[in-house]
C-alpha cells in the first residue's frame, strides 16, 4: 500500500478583524481589537493588559517561499526558525496582515498552500490563543461566538479542504452547552476547550456534565491545544521567585496538559462518558508511552497508601478508547506507536505557525516514518483523523 496524501489534524488560522467586531463597544479596554492593520504594527491588542496584551497577526511559515531564502532543516525535523532580518522579510512584515499569503487570509485560496505541501485537507485551530483566557466569561462567550461564525465562513470557502474546530466557552458551562448545540447545527466536526481548566473548577467537576453529554451524544471530539490555557486568578498563580527559562518552558510544554488528562482519565469523566473523544493538540506524543506507565503506577500507589484495592480502568485502556494526540516531526512517538496506540496518533503540519513542517511536510514524513509500514503511516497521517471526525 503506497503512502497517501496526508490530512493535517492540527493547522491554524490567522484571525480577521471580523472576529473582534463589537467587542470594544461592549467590554471596553478588556476586549481585543485590531490596531495597525496593514502596517508592521498590525496586531491583536487588549489595552487593559498593556504589553502582555499584544499579539501580532503573523503566519511565519507562509514566508518560507520568499525570494532568496534557503530553508535550514535537520533530517527528520521541521525547518529551523526563520531569520526575519533580511530585506525581503522586512518588506513582507511591513504589510502586517496584508502581507500574509492569500491562503492564510482567505479559505478559498488555502488549497494553494496545501498543494504546495502535498496535503489533502486541514483541521483548523485558532491562532489567537487568548481566545480561551479572558477573565470575563461574557467577553469570552461573545468573542468565541464571533470567532466561530468567521471560522465557519473561512472553512466553507475551501470546497471541502478545510474543517474548522469551534471554540467552546466551557468556563460558562451553560453557555458552552448552548454554543455546542449551535456549532453542531452549523456543521462543525469538533471543537476546542482550554488545555487547562479554570483552577477553581477542574474538569472533573460535575458542573461540566452537560457539556460532556452533548459532545458525547453528537460524536463531537473536544480538543485541548497547547497554549490555550484558561484564566488563572492571582491566588492560584505560583509564587516562585525562580527566573523564567524559555528553553525549559518550551521543552516542558506537555506538563501543562498532564493534570488535565489525569482529571479526565482517572477522576470519573471518561468512565461516565466512554464514547466522548478528546484530542491533545500540538503537545507531540513521544512522552506519552512512558507517562501512561507513570500514571498507572501512581494510581496503584495512591490506593495502596489508602489501604484500598484499585478496581477502576487502567490508564492505557482509557487512553486507547478515548484519547488522541497530534504529532509533527515526532519520531519517538512513531517508534512507540504500539504502546500509545496506532489508532490514537494523528499528524499535523501546524501551518502557518513558526513550528510548521510546511512546505516540506512530505520530506519530513518520509524521514520520521523511515522503516515503518505504509499502512501504519497512512493511519497516522490520514485514516485516524478521517475516522475520528467522520469525513
């Protein structure tokens, strides 16, 4: 069986100004808005947050085809982070959102980038992760509704090659149920919730039962993407004086979703909703095989220390039944696929973000799947995402 053209289970959009229409008028300086459109200062700004509230609207991977650029890439890995100091890069950056490729700005042209990369379709996550971390639940609901309406139109313009994943405002469980029902009727195949729950109400809390039930009944997978953290009140923030280390933070990103996974897998949610599917997005997966063993040992230790026998489902069983992870250039995940579950891995290009494998996804896949049967490669790069989302 030859390798088939892949489907990206994890790509992104760069939000148009329509996503933020009406929000400043309703919510003042707490609301995001676009400033500097069409210039080098083009960004999503939340005035109340000061410098922390600035997010540039950029799709860096889309710049990799500019004149004179030679991509640097190690075997089996995505391209290195680009050097934006050359004159052509500066010229493109000076245009802001208007300098993005046509496919990033318009779903009707996204196929041009897909064909450049040799892929058939993409599932789309937000580019603005702040969409999930507003302190004000009313602002969060309003912004996510705007986003879902815009995303629906963007994906529908693609003639079946783009599938948007709706934002679900789970911090307000009643509003989340309402929005779930709305986006399901609009034809969305799946949705996104924060990768970290509000600390005062973790996902094991019964307040989310209505959300889980609606998603389960509709066969509507819920994704938790790296960086999509819920708002953390000051009293729950760590008081450590340790300085931040960028390399450590990047390398340890899976730790941000692991507590969430324990809540979902081990604290009753998965048991009560065995047909509900969850996706762990862009945390890669080479760590999962070992981590599942540690969770298993932890559960046994927890019960023995309480002089109890553990009688529940084992973590490996729950994971294989209900959980999926996306990978990019993660050969360790490929090599441990039998432990993680061959049907539980999905590949994503992360386009147009800086970590993307675009425009050399085919070469990267050839290298990370070296020595792996084509049937296994096709399941991870194509069949699993089709089966999960029913396309």
